[in-house]
C-alpha cells in the first residue's frame, strides 16, 4: 500500500476519530519510523508506543465486530461496514436506484482503487516493527453466538458476504459493481441498514437527530387475525406509496387492543425491502417535524412518520404543529413522506359541549368546532378497528392456540378464554394474545 494512500480518498475520507482514520495514522507512523530510528536513539520506547497503540486499535476492531456479530476476516468486515455506512455523493445517489454513471462514478473508482489497497493490507509493516502477531488473530475470527440487535441478521450476513467478494475483486471496476449492488439492494448509512427510527435531541445540539431503533418486533400482517378489510385498505395505500404513486396520510382508529399498532409494524416489515422506513414521533416532538423532514426529504426512501396513540386534550395545542406539517405553508410536502397515526379517538381532539353551547365564551362557536375537527380531516384515509364480538374473539383464540401448538380440548380452551377476558380487559385481540401467552407459559405444550 502506498504511503499516505488514505490522503487520496475523496468521497470516502475517514472522519477524525474513526477507527479507520486511527488505523491509517498508525500505519503512517510505521512507514515514517524506520527513517527516524537513528535520529531517535535516545527514545527506545518508540516501538513499545507503537505496539500499545496497535493493541488498542485491535481492541476497538474486535469489540466493534463482536457487537455486530461479524465473523471471518474482521479487517475486511470492518472496511465493508465502513463502506456500507458511509454517506457521500456517490453512495446516496446509488441507494435503491443502483449505478448512476457520470463523473461521480469516476471519482468513486479512484477511491475504490485506494480501498482495494486497504483490503490487501495485512499489517505486516506494523508487526515487523512491534514484534506482535495480530493479523492471524483477526483473519479467521468466529463471533460468539447470540442475537445481535445492532441491525437485522440479513444485513449482517450480507455485509460478511460482501467483504469476501470485495477482498477478491481484481480491479476497481469490479469493486464498484459489488458495492453499488449493495447500495441498490439495501441503501446506505443508518437509513439503509435500519428499518425504524425515533427522534432524539442530544444535549447541547441545535437540531433534532434521527436515530435508529435497533430492536424491532418482527410482526407480520398475517399475525393479525381478522380485520381483513382494514388491512386491505392499509396495504393498498402503502403499496401506492412505495411505488411512487399518489397516497394518503392514514389514521387507524378504534378500540384498544385491536391491532392498530401491530398493523403498522407489519406494514414496515413487509415493505422494508422496497425502501419503506418508519420514524416514530411523540407528541412533544411535533415542533421538530419540519427539521426532521428537511433531513429526509431528499433521500431515496419512503418515510412514514408514525404517531402512536394520537390524541389531544382540549387545552393542548401541539396539534397545530401537526396540521401545519400535513397541509399548509408555501413548501410542497415531499412525495416520499406520509403520516400514519393510531388513536382510540375518531376525532383526535377532545370536544366539550361548551364548544357548541357556551356562546358567551366564544362568539364564533362553529369556528371552534371546525378548528378541532380539521386535524382528522387532513388524513385522507381513515381505517376503523373495532372490538371483536364473542364469535370473532373465539376464532382469534383458536387461531392463536394453533400457532402456539396448544393442544387442549376446544370447549375447555374457549371456556378458559371467556373467563380470562372477563377479568383482563374484555374482548380484543390483545386480550386473546395475552391469554395464549399465559397458557404457553404455564402449560406443558
């Protein structure tokens, strides 16, 4: 590898403090040290200092790769992970779309020539100076068993497969083809490698940050028993959205425990591969929405801003921020953003009789009522999830019991389910699931 080859990187320049930047500076020290050994005879600790730093970097490398569940050549896995997360003009142009060509591709090819040199580096210069043999320890590493939550297993396995392919590339053009295919299939950075996000306000930061949620419930739409009409309506709207056609903001409303939130999670898991992402937004964060939209509006993903259990008391005014984002203002709402909300209320904002009767308080009572109703009218699709009747509840219990392998007489099962729902919140899909979880945990199934 050429001296200071990392300085030739244009698109993929490492940021200060990153592991890659530290490793490259460490190698630079190794390159410069032989030339200064005679001048520094009074400083025999140079090699020891270099050895200590090398061990620190190996500690960082092993820790990062173990946290992500990487096995194989950890240096190659890390470089591939770096490429997968690095957002730049080329990688962002390729996300979901694939190869872009043009001048930006020529710049990328130059960077990939440098990165191929990094893949070929076996730390031999560092090991010769320090007397350490560290590369064999990370060349064929086996990660401990366990379910990592940094990102899903499919992404982890694809990064490990890609690291093998990249290390075997014969020229920068082949390298470009491999990494561009990854960007096309998975995207790049946090939005490419994660499904769901929340909004955070780091202490001292001027702007909100969109951060990944790494532990996602693997709910599928098929897991929700019944509600076929409601699910069909939600699926049709979401499919139009991910396909780039006109789609509406959605309000899922109805009784508690009927699967509204589960339906949203199921939608995410079904359409994630097609570029769908979800950002969970809490009520107190509505004033940050314009800032968040500014961060995601030019990305090649489809974002759902998800608001769970949305409702407002009559004295709360945060809904006005939401109204302004959904519709209003001079700037057109980005085509890659929709709002999906769930609520136990149809009209979202609590209404009082005083809104219509107490004319001494408000001379324009109809305006007051319309102001409170106007929020729900801005959801183009409203989907109702009602509590099941007795027959539907029993059918949910039967299906869930079958899925969990619970084999008890049907009469006994339904009798126990009826007794359970009377003491645990009434007829709902959630109550049925809790009953089955109870049986699964207490019976020998």
